[in-house]
């Protein structure tokens, strides 16, 4: 389904099939692929009912307390599996920017870490964690436009850098 959406919108990609991966550590053991490997955090603020998809490089250890302040949120947590399914159409372990195709009400704010925002290409799950699509930066921007989302680049705080 997502591949047809990409093709319909003229977004080029390379597909790599592989065993299921749930973490960046598991993904690092796969054969080399072009593009930056990403970690995708689907977050929720229960006080304001705000949602955010935060995309960072796999090497980053996100400081959620600092990120909460940066976003101006009251309370930050990972969204439940039910919310993952409702807003992104994915299961835990398969969170991907491509899930935004399911967010037709545009409830999810999208944030890229500044380092990822500059990447020439990104590795993305095609809504399942048994394959990876490599999409160049222009293709990612075209995807966001096609889904009606905008992306904000932020310096996502790293808890190991403090």
C-alpha cells in the first residue's frame, strides 16, 4: 500500500527485505544500505492530547525531559500501541515517518533532529519492520507534502551529551 502511494506521487525508493528488526541495534546488523538509519519516537502529551513523531539518528539517546521542555509539553510519554495503530497504522517496533499516510486529520506534529534533516537519504520501514525503504531527502519532502504534513527541524536533546 505505501509503495503504491510513493509511486503515485513520483517518489523514488529502494526496497530491502530482511528479518524483522525492532531496535537500532538489530538494524545495525543488517547488510549496509544507503541513507541514514533512523529512530522514530511517537510521543504523546496527555494533558494537551498532542502527538509528535520525532525522527533522530540511531546514535542519539533522546533526553525526554529536555525534549518535553523544548516542545512546550506538560507531560511526555510514548504513545500506546492503540494510538500507534490509530494515527500511524503501525505496530510497536514499526514506527516510521511513512505512517503519516494514515494521519489524514493531521494530528501528528513532525520533528526531525537537525542532523537527520540534513541527511541525503533516510532509511524508513514501509509500515512493517521486515523491510526498509531508502528515500532521498527530496522524496521525503515530497511525501510530507503529499500527506499534508510539515516538518520542523529541532536540535533534539541527547542525554549522553550533557
